[in-house]
């Protein structure tokens, strides 16, 4: 077994050596370097395109998915080897994808064979970019209060309503969407539907955030017709799928939009000054040290959860805990970076500030979303209290 | 690196857990305290040693079990759960580590088997002021005689063998040697300790300098952090049960979101700290090259966590948490002692920053 893994490591290393283009082995310079794929995606450079094509063909954008659906078919151990080899050469992720992080895992679990065959391979190859139609103006933390109407019209579903905070809906090809199929009940009246964003009646409008960027949209559905086979799972059975998908989402949200190229310690050394090897501002130094400890504790805990999962323990309930801890950690880091950089992190644009300075400012503002998106910190603390600790509302 | 116990370690942990729950629950500490034993419970120590728990990290050639730090950490965690008052940490971990790392062959041969059997209680004497400062020592050693003064030596009042850190050297002193003066301290955690003065006491120099003192201290810190995680976990679980049963306003108070969120945050903090402590114990067993980092990480985080857990235990129990009758106070008092021993959160934050180069 270990020997097989070593063979796999050798082969993987050789393949990466031959197939990972040079520019894909350099650190990403910002969010713009993230490759999201999709029908209309414009690659910043040809090597990024090549890297995605090669990784997609191997199924290594989704290494552990079954090969019959385009995935890599790797075992957890093989995947660990692959990830460590990718890390070793500093390879950029070939694909950023909600399809891989969120939709794929639930399709594998809940979709019928036809749906899996139709959608999974395109996700793996980055051909279709997905967005998430969950929140609505009247259904934020109380997600199950969603009202987007989906009516059975015999040969199709008819969908009317509005979604909000749809990440990158303006670039997405398809949307996985929660809709109301029964108004007489709450959780049991929700279904999970896949909608082609080019369908007549779908409209998106970007929302400008405090960071200046527009990663989210409002999405409007007006008399949108979706073929009947585009419902995943049973009619009114969408809430279970919705929750499962949230679990994957929460595991994946950690530090979106932050300037991870620059380490807070380096930043502080540069701007605060060092005396006898220690940062001159002792108060800031202690807080950075505390943050660095939490960062290490978080990384160790993720590693521990993976080990426990591998040993057969059920760690799915930990997703909310990691979401809370990860969001807090990233926000603390961003705040410390802004503090450490002083007025260098208070620029907005123009030549007076470096690209890294601006990234620090914008990343800090973007990080405010970390404790809101994918379930607020408050909602996730509710989940930990109720599901993990067994504290109940009524007794 | 691994976070999971192997079969031997798991078995030892279960043995310790069962024993402490049955023979040394918190009521035993309470009884010791009420009888003014100040941590003295030779019967309990004999039983603990009889289970082989005093020799967990001591190699078999010296009469121990040679099971390593992860195993001893698991035992200490269980002892922390019921606030077991015994020299387990001082002798089986700190004292034994000092002998293993700094003992000459002769010293190891003479003392390790006795420490492993529990016949001899060893401890380490480090600090000379109100705060942990291993680098500052006025201890002098001349012609085989030791002079100096140590404060708040853990289990110093019951120890037979004292390993004294003297800035850049270590000395082995028998507690009954002429010139060793002990002032027994009655401490908040009811465990007792001692201020010890050495007035030309006969002492043997051990091997190693400041780096070895650091290495010994790191083992003591990591082991103590394991005990602290145990105490924090138990404090949390007792509190959590209370939230599920205490009724006010016609419902259990665990139904109130303000309390749910506090509990959830504390739980998250505890889980993160537990990962650090498990990683630190594992780092000792695989002799990693960054043990110092792990030690400061584990001790700082465990200090913060047990601080929070013990405070929340009092507050969330309301009035009853303020009473001597309830165990919350015992957890609170022991928490502060373990926080301060071998460096608290601020000492280790400072050290961690230095180790990371800022």
C-alpha cells in the first residue's frame, strides 16, 4: 500500500513536472489570477488555459470524484500525495469552482445517473461555471423562508422570484437554486432545481461592495421555464440537499478575498520597525503572536479533523465550528494587516500606493463578508450549540 | 504527525480515566482540603504509582513503561478532569524528564527506577520571583554546595528529590540534605507547594546548560497543558449539563441564545487548543525540531482556554457557582495555578514571537 503510494508519488511528480506550465508555478498576485472557467471565460494567459485543460483531462480538478464522472478517481491517500506534490512546486489551483466545492458533492449523493453524467464532467473540466441561488431579500439567515415560486406546468417548471448574494451570477452559466414548491409548509416545501442562466427570463445585476468589487449579484427569475428533469432529488425534498451543500460551502469558505501573498509579520516588520529582533510596538507584537497561535491552532485542527474523518469518525458536524473559527481568524488577520501597514493600507487607488497596499485595504474590507456569507457566525454558533452541544431552544 | 492514540496509549488513558473517576473524583480533593492535607495523599500516590503511571515516560531499562509523552499526556488530561491532587506532573513528567535529559548515567541509574515506582517524588525548582523567568537565577554552586532560593516549587513540600535550575546549569539536591530549608505554602488550589532555600546544600551538578533547562521546561509545559485541557473540558461539560437542566422563565437556560453562543465559542476555543496540545505531545515523541514552538503554543493556548472555561463555569452557574459547596471554585483555583506555572499566556506569546523571529 505504502509502496503503491510511493509509485503514485513518483508518477505524479513526473507528470506535474512535464505538465504544469512555468507561470502556473508562481504565486497568484491577486483575485484576478483565479481561474473560474465557464462558457465565456477569458483566460488572462494561455498557460492558465493549458493548465486547466490538462488537469481537467486527468480529473485532478476533482481528484476524489469517480472517474466515470470525469473525476480523478483517487483515494484519499492518493489525493493527499497529489496535494503535497502540487504544493511542493507551488502550483496554482487550476480551477476555482463552486461546482467542485459545493454542487458536485451533493450531485454525487443525491442526483440521478443522468444528471451526474450530464453535469459532473463539465464541472471537472471547468466548462460550465455554476452559481448558488440560495439567499433572497426576505430569506437571509432564515434561509428556509425563501419564496421564489416554482410551479409544475406539466412538461416544465415555471419559476418566478428573486435571489440575492448570488456569487458571480453575472459570469455563471448555470445556477443551482432553492425554490418553493409548496407554500403550505416551510422546510418541507423547498426543492432543489438546476437552471441554465441563458434561459429567457433570467436577469442578473451586480452588487457593489464596500471593497469596491462586485463579487455578488441580484438574480431575477421572471417566468423562467426549466425542464422537469432539472430537479435534483424529490419534489419538496430540497432542504436536506440545501443543508448538505451548506456544509461543503462552510468547509470551503476560508479567507476569500484576502491578501494572502503578504504575511502579517513581514508587513509589521517593514512598517512598524524592529528593535533587537522584536517588533518595536510590543502591544501589536503580542496581538500578532496571539493571532499566529490561533492560525496554527486552526491549521492543526483541520489536520486533526481530516485524520479523525479518515479513521471513520463523523466530523461533518464540525463544519460550522470551522466556518466560525476560519472567518474570525481571517478577519483578525486582515485587521492586523491594516494596523501594521499604517497609512499604507488606507489608500484606495492610484500611484501613491503599491498593488500590495491596495490589496491589503480591499482584502480587509472584503473580509467583513467572511462572517456573513455561507451562514453568519451567529447562525453557525446556533448550529454548534444545538447539533454539537445539544443545547435546545425549548424544553 | 498524528492526533490519534494507538492501542497502548488508548488503554492507558482508559485505565487512568476509570481509576481517577472511581478513586480520585473531585470529592477526594475536597476531602484532602477539608482535612488540611495541603496536597498530601500518600495512599493515592501509592495507588497511582501501582498502576505504573509514575513511570510512563521512563524507559523500561530504568523500570518504567517507555510509552512516551503522548501516553503520559493522555493520563494527565484525565487527571486534570477530576483535579487529582498528586505529584504526577511534577515527578512523573517534569522530574523524570529532567533526569532523562540532564542526568548523568549514575544519576539515572540511581533515581529513575525510584521515580518510576513512585518511591521517590522528584520535582523541578525554577523560579525565584513572582513570575516565571528561567533565565534569571542567582543560584550559586561552589565545591559541591548550592546556595540560592526558589519560589513556589510545585510539590516542593512533598518532594524527595529537587532538580534545581541555575540559569545555565542544573543541580540535583536531596530534599533531606543539610542546608535545604523548605517553607510549606498553603496554596489556593489546595495542592500545596514550597519556597525552598538552599544554604550550602550538598548538590550534584547535572549535564547540560540553559538549552537543556529549556528542553525540560518545554516538556513540563506541554504536560501541564494536557492536564489543563482535561480540566477545561470537564469544567465545560459540567457547565453544559447545567445549562440543560437549570430552568428559569419556564425553560432550560440552555435555550437562551446568549448562553448558547458563549458555550459554542468556548467549545470552539477548546477544540483548537486540544489540537495544539495533541500536536505538542506528538512533537515530543517524534523529537521534532520545533518543540519549543509547540510548547509555547500549547501552554499559551491552554492557559487562555482554562482561564475562560473556569470563569464561564462560575458565571454560567450563577449564585451556586460562587459557593464553596460547588466544584466551580476548585476548577477556577487550580486553573490559575496551572496558568502561572512554567509561564502564562503572556510569557509564551512573547516567547512564541521571538521563536518566529519577530
